[in-house]
């Protein structure tokens, strides 16, 4: 960037952290009336991932903010159509594969156009396959890839059939939409049938789409650097630069960040106050999904180790950060054995973190219908017994 506006205000590191926590739904009373759909609209994007330990990540995100909302309630909130059969959400490429509020369909027109203009897969499609998939969906839909004729050519996960390539390409182009997940399989339908007519258009130019997504990212983050804002919906830095002056976000300076930042002006109007949530976080939660930002705000280094060879893991396969008192105070690598939640590995930020980690474990156990919690390993062995005692007390 060649020139930067003067900051409208200065924030201490602590003020910025609290602005972030409130923007992400972890500070103050949870909005239970709006529920899961309110969380989705508030965050703007909920990341999907195949890993399921306690639950899948898109279930963990509303749980972390609302508490023990039923898992079926979560799925129904995302996928059950509203009045007139219109969906509340759709899946698309944002930060990664994400569930997005259906109202944002028009604002991803810039990405659909980019995909149509630059076919990026090397998969060769047999002649007529794409048209055949569209025809079948029009006649028989909604359908899974299996219903369409098979998702894979072989047992290898990456070896997609021509049908699967075609329907995923149609999804990226915006001709097809995922209307629900059925046993983790995408259910596809024609966008013209699934998306409300008032939203089903690509009329917004790229600049208008980008302005909206930059503004949304700023609102969801509370305050962020250029890189933070770009990362939220995986925009390029120059795309952010082109629209941020007109996005409605205001420039701020944050103590210790070392880089210019922008904030949602509404987030600066009142000081963030209220009760802090104590909870386990999915590694794919938008509060922590960007490693550099998490380190900058919380002084907490976190890395998903699911794809790291077991011998090289430090904190475990699906180590979940523990949020308490507005801080990240430890992490737990969980598993389930029958009705027992197993804390395979626990990392604690000193003895003061023991009660909060115990509370987070007990609530998570109740949510997934476990009646007991077993701790296997604690990084500081002298804290294992205090944690076990705290758990026993909390479980009654």
C-alpha cells in the first residue's frame, strides 16, 4: 500500500483482544434467541472439515458460543428450509469450504466468475458429462454424488469419478448448490431451484462484492490487519486494498501489532463487557483459525497436528484450545470411548488453568452424552491429580 490513513483511534492490546472476543461471540450474553442461525450470520462463515472427534467442526462452532445446543438442532438450523422452502445457508469456498448465510450468495459472484473464467482442475471430463449431471439434477434432484452415478473411480479418496468432478465444477460455477449434508455427503440441487429468486443473480460487480466481504470480515473480526481481513474469506491483499477505504471500516492503531489495522466502527462505540465463555474450541474456529493472528492476540501458538506424523506431534491429533476468561489457557486432545470422554493429552498454562479446563471438559462431555471424563496425560505431571480432583468435583 502506498499511503495509509491516519488511525481514527488507538487501542491497547487488551482492548483489541476484548473487541475481538465480543465480535466473535465469546464475550457477553449469548444470543440464544437467534441461536445457531444467529451465530452463522454473526460470523459470516463457519468452516467445514471432515475430522470428527467430539463432533464435526461446524457443530463445535455454535456449541462454543451457545453451550450445549443439540447436535441435531445445529444441523437443522443450517439445512432445514425456511418459509417457502428457501434455505438458510449454502456451502461455498470462503476461508475454506464453509457454510455461509444464504443472503451472501450474491456477494460471491466475483468468485463464481473467476472460477468460470479460469477452469483450474486438470481432471479431464468426458464429453457430455457436465451436461448430463445438470440434466439428471433437473429431472431427479436433489441428489448425492453417489445418486448421480458414483463419487469415486477407485477406493482412493482423491480419485474422483467424472460425475463427481462435473458436479463439483458446477458447484464452483454456481449452477449447482449443496442444500444439505447427508451422512457427510453433499446433497446437490440446481441453484435455480434452491436459491431464492431475489438472491439468484451475479449482477454485483467485483468491487461491490469485495466491499461487502471486507466489511463483513471486519465486523466478524472486530479489529484486524490487512492480512487478517484478507484471510477471513481468502481474498488477495490487493483486493482488500482496492476497497477497504470504501468498506465502512475505520483505521486504528493497536499496541504491539506493528501493522496498520481496521475496525468495525460499531465495535468501538462501547467498551466490551460481560461474561466470558469457558469452552473447548475447534482448531477450525474463526477465533483461532489463523495462526499468526492467534499468536498476536493471545500469545498462543497453535497448530493442527492431525496431518503431522504421530511421532512428531506435540499436543495431539486434534488438540483443542481452551478459552477461559478471555484467554487461551491450555489445550486438550480429546477422544471418546463409549460414554467416557478421554482427555488423551492436556496442556495447561499453570495451576490457575486447572478449574477452567475441568469445566470445559465436563460441559463438552455432557454435550456429547458422555457421563465420565478420563485424563490420560498432562504435560505438567504435578497437575494431573489436581485436574482429576477438579473433574470429580464437577461431575458430582
